[in-house]
């Protein structure tokens, strides 16, 4: 069935977010994503009707089915649960902070006590709020309805910074007297979000069209992006008057072929103009916070900007004519060479994440690179043009954030949050699997006394020693976490298939831990012991909270028994284990006190 029969008319939500999306005088969607949607609709023979609304209202209408499509929506897990998305992104983008001249913000931590304008409900607001809360950074939020209103609030002095999509920022920052900061965050994929009620075939047609267009550098997709990027530039690299001068020069050359003196004079003038503009272009490229370079068909550097010179710690003249082998380790250079050669062979632009190690360094650097073929002279093989942005510090910040969220700062062990996630996965395992798991809750006896007598420094060192001992004595596959002040939790995924076997295995490990902890000392005067509560489970019909509660009840029984012991939650199993332990203890004491005696019983033997 033709697509246009499936949906003759589509209602499009339009909100004001130039240069990506806005409504023209007739209310039709314009901008990068608006024009592309108009082109798709023309090709698919769809009729589009527009409905103008604020962004959050547009999302609500889309979820309710009052509109069919909404351009310029960043994908997120939460939105994907409420809305429909096609597979191929329309384009990629990221967010950035912009500031006044009198503000100097270079990192997230510099936002302390600043006022930040954010579009209410936008992805920038959610991300920045989460990061500042996580690092306890105090900021004042100013909610605005659009990026333009946010930029105006900073220009008026109502806010210090504004968070915006970089496309809008690059387009309008100069108009408001603002400039970008080095705080770049949340790379996003932009889509035409759809109502859950819309036919999936509509989204499939959008995907097919985008994929086909992106494979052709001369398609309407690239023509549209180039047109809007040209409109959004605050200043052209080569001014319009220069193009008119060059055109006039060509005309003069044709008309004055015999006037050599005039010709030389005109060439000299234009050479000076070209040199001036070349210097201007170099200044602009050296000011961009990105690594920009051009490589020859043989992948030797032909041009590098200032950031490349800083990266390699060499002047540009020492880089030109050399390959990546001269600056990167062998593995990194080989990987980049393969990528670059594929770009030249395919003739297509790529956006890719690259990992490189500079010669003399050990640190792995991560770059987001855009690479494309570039024809320098007609008839010659294309060169390769690359623009790379370093993500190393951003990824390290993400890693530190993850560490703070999931690991204990004192002991380095997983914290309560990570343990609960691991336990939740284990309690959801297939109930047909008979193997039993075990969870230990270990509590140090009299830990408060250590803090009170020896001080918190001694107490902290004791916790570190206990954490180290648990990691050394437990099996490699065990999970050890610090649950609270002096409470540790051990998760053993498999301790046996039969209850008796699992109980004996868990008891053996627990007693080894008790013995090991008893060898630790806060100081010479304070002996250390622990109590352990054990719960066995196989995940069938048990929640993580019930498993922890069972182990905690067993821990309380161990505490009630005087500490320095262990208890199982299962009372029948507990009785059996205690009887065996009591018998072993009695035999050890009998041997130690020479209480065993050997008796012979005379047997009458009848000899026949």
C-alpha cells in the first residue's frame, strides 16, 4: 500500500527553536528539521498541517495523539517509553553553556553561586540539575520558555549563564554579546518524535528516506543543512565583497588582456586581499576549541590549526608533511590510518569515536571526530579534512561520577546502591535453576567502642582492614559491599545445589571470616570480633528486601548469642549446624583435656 494512502494528512507540532525549527509567516515548519520534513512529505505525497505550541505542551499533545509528529526531539529512555521514534537520527547535536564577558566558567565546579537560565523541561535542565545536585553545587535556576529568552536574560543581567543547544548558540550568541564556555555536555540524537498511535510504516518511510539521502553528498539532506549553516553563520569566512571583487577581477582580466601593467597591479591588489582573508581564516580556525587538520591523499598532514600543534607539542611546520606514525603509538596510528583510508575510498563523511595514545604518554585519549573527503584541486585525488573534539576529561568525569554513585569512598567496596542492583538481578533468576545463593550480613562487635576510645581515624583504618580481609578470603566471584557504618554484606551467587551442601559451604566460609576478623586489632588493647547473619535463597518468589531481612534477623540472633558467632535464618538448618558444631567443639575440648579413654571389650571366641 502506498505510504500516502496510510496518512494523507499529518499534523505537525511546531515550537520556536531556530535555527532547527520554527514557524514561518504561514505557520509552516521551517528551519533545518522543518525543511527536511517538508522535503520528505513532498517525496511521500503527505499533506502537512501545523500546530504551534510550546515545547512541553507539544510533547503532551504528541503523547495524547492530538498531533502526529514533532520535529527536533532528543531521544531519551524516559521519552521512548511515552513516544515513538524512528531508528535513523535526523542529525546529531550537543548542549553548551554560554556566558557574558565578565563571567569566567571553565568547568562544572565553577557554576557555584551562579544564576543559570534553562528552558523549563528541556534536556539541558535535567542534566545540569542532576550534575549540580550530585556534586553539591549551589546554583540559582531561571526558567525560560525558549533559548532566545534565556540569551536575553543573560544579556539583561538577570542570569549569568544560559544553557542551549550549540546550533542556536553558534547562531545567535554574538547578537546578545555572549560567548561559549568550555562546558559541553549531553551529545544528543535528534528525531521526529511520533505519537504512539501513529502507524509504524510512517516512521519506517522516514528512516528509509534519511538513510538514502545520507548516502548521497549531493542529496537534498546535505543541501538543506549547508543552506541553514550558511544562514546561521555570524560572519562568513570569506566576505561577500571579496567574491564580488574576484568576479570583477575576472571581468577586468578578460577586457584588459593587453594591459599588462593594469593586470599586474590588479593581481597585486587581490593577492593582498587574499592574504588578508587567509590570515583571518587562520585566526578563526586557531580560535576554535577543536583539532582541525587536512591530510593529503597519502595521509600526510597538509594543514593543522593551533590546537594540533599544542596536542603534538610541535610547531605547525614540524608537523606538515608527516604522518600519524610520527606522533602516535603504533596501534593508534594504524587504527586511524584504517579509518582515514576508508573515508577516502568511500567518499563519505563519517562521525566516529577515536582512541589514541601520544608517543611518550600512557594515557588513552578519546576524540569525537568528523572526517570527510575534501577536493583541493580539480582533477586531483581528494584530501581528508578532519575536525576532532577531545572527550577525555568528559569521560573521566563520567567515570568519577559513576564511582561516587556506586562505590564507598573509604573502603573502595561497592556501596549499598550497587549491592541492591546486584541482589535484585540475582533474585530474578530462573527459578528452575536449583543452585542456592547465600547472603552474609557481617557486623563488627563493639565498633562504637573503637571510635569512642581510639578515635574515628582508628575506626576508619579498622574498616579498611576488614574490607581488605574480606576481599582476600572470599572467592573471586563473590560480591562484597559496605552496607552501613560497620556493616558489610557478602553475596555468594552459588554455594551448593542441596540445602545441606549449601549450608555447610556457607558455614565454612563464614567461620573463616570470623577467624580472620578476630586477628585484626584496632590497637593492642581492643580485641575485634564480628557477628554474621546468613540467608540462603534461590531467587524463586523472593524479593531482595525479604532476603536481606532474613539475613538481618539471623544477624540479630548472632548478636543476642553474645557475638563472635554466626546464625542461619532457617531454624531447622540452624539446629543441625549447631549440633554438629557443638559436637566438634566437645571433641576438641575432650582431646585438649585428655578426657577420651580407650576401652577394650573382651569378645568370647568359640573355637570349633
